[in-house]
C-alpha cells in the first residue's frame, strides 16, 4: 500500500474520494458526454454488485444516476488485462447492473439507460485515440442502431488523436502525473491536497490499509473452513444463475468469467440443472 501522502488520482482509493464530490463527478460526465446534467444522485460509491469471494465482492467505483434516469458507472483502470479481459469486464458489469435494476423493480422494457466509463492509464485498443465509444448496431447496416440503452466508453491517458473536451484531455494527462493550468484539473488537484490535509481522511485510509492487509494475510492462510467453502459456492452459484438465465451467457463462459477452477466446473453445471 502507498503512503497516504503519495496517493494520486490514479489510485483507486483517492479516485473514489474525489469522484464522491458531486460537482466534480457532474463536470466530468458533462465534459465526457458533451451534455448538461441537471442533477446527480449517488446510487452508491464502490457499489457492491454481487459478492463473489467471501467478504469481498464485485464492486463498481462510482454508481450514479442523473435526473433523467440514466445510470453511470465510472471506473479507474490502471492495469491492462490480458486478451479481451477489459471488454469482458464491461459485459459482466452490464449484466450485473441490469440485474440490479431489475431487482429494484424495473420491467425489462423500462430498464434505465446505462453508460459504463473506464478511465484507462493504457491504450485499451492500441489505436491511439483519446476516447473509444461503443453502442450496439447492425453489422449489415451500421445506420441501424439497436437502441438498447447501453453505452461503453473507454478513455485513454495515452491518446493522441480524436475529438475530446479540452479539460478531459488535460485530466487524462493529469492521471498520468502531469499538472496543467486547466481549470477542471486545478479544481481536482486542490481537492486532493485538501483531502490529504484532513486527519480524519488519513485515519480512514490507515484503517482501510490495515483491514486490507489483514484480509490478504487471512487469504494466504492454509485450510479454508468448510463453512467458508459452502458460502463461496453459494455466492458463485447466485452469480452464475444470473449470468446464464438472465443474461443468456453460455455456462462455460460464465464459469470462466467468475473465476471457477476448471476442475470444479462439472459440479456447478450439475447445480444449475
């Protein structure tokens, strides 16, 4: 774990603290999407989607909703997964967001529009663009949009081409460590310095670091209790059922995505029947 004084916007802990400032989160979304947002409400910061491993869970960094009902998930990504892992991660998040919205009582034909935004400290598609935006469309005629209300956006701190808001471009450079005179970046930088000077925030971080270290130490201990094994299996099955029965994902792909060891796949297949 980094020392408190060394944390930057690219560190997950600090990013969550900054993006909890509504004025900053609102500005960021408006500048990325080129829209005006009347208001935002926090559905949750580090929203727990579905627990996966014991006390830990699949968490979204920022989970907010605007006045028109659009739900946004904003994530900081500093490690590039192998292969198509990042794209599969957005698919997984989409499935869990939809399941979460349905669980809250929405009919499938009235699901909220959703936008997933990944801020990447690497080029996710190696094409040099500042921003990559994806929506579903017809392969035979790209003028026909599916209009399923979903969008995925990847911001690239290593970008060099494409149209993007000047403040977002400056912010991406800031994530990589460069401070500029841009008003938005300066506002974020001042907020980080203010947070670091707050004793309560530092104490919270230290408690978090200690708790995380204890969890990791516990995780390394040999011999998992039988009750913990049953709990993990139950949680994995809950996720598997949602992915397979609600999202239509193939069983083997879902098993791989949630990290079930290959020698346990047959057990989970039987449990699904």
